[in-house]
């Protein structure tokens, strides 16, 4: 398989002749082999592993994985590689999970602003 990992601002990696892939999805961990049917999977922050001549590990943020034939395209918000496996787990815990918490706060505040605007609009329409 050919694997391409995309970030919002650049191509993180392009790897040829990948034997297998293991990714953490919203439904659990899944393995992908060349013979697997084409599919789309929602990725959650976790460890992404792929095997060429040896196993390689990356910490990835949430995103999508698309397998079409021998091509696998992964699009994630952020990815970290080149460090030992234990440090990748810390990266996921410290960096990617904190981003999600901050995003939840922003979504909550936007929702409150929207609700306030709608209630004032409703009062204005009643007048």
C-alpha cells in the first residue's frame, strides 16, 4: 500500500510499500491490509502504526482515513513522529486532548452567544 499523511498545512509523510496499518478509530482499533475493502474511518487522537520493513509509530490527532485500492490517505489535525512509543502516549495525553478541551470551551461559548442572539431576536419580532 501507499500511505500519505496530510496535515492542514503540509504533507507530513508519503510512504511506499506499507504492509499493514493499525489506527484508532471512533469504533476502536482497526487494522488495514492491502486486501481490505475500500473504506473510510474517523480517527481519534491516538497511536497510528504502520509496518514497512519495521514498525513505525506516530501520535495523531483526530481526522479521517480513506482506503481506496492500494492508496491510503490519512488527514489529521496534527501528527508527531520520530520519538519513542512511551513519549508518543504522553504527547497524545498532553497536547491533543488539551486542544479538544479548549475547542469544547469555544463551542460552548459560541452556543451561548447564539442562544442569546436568538432569544433577543425573538423578543424583537414579538414587538
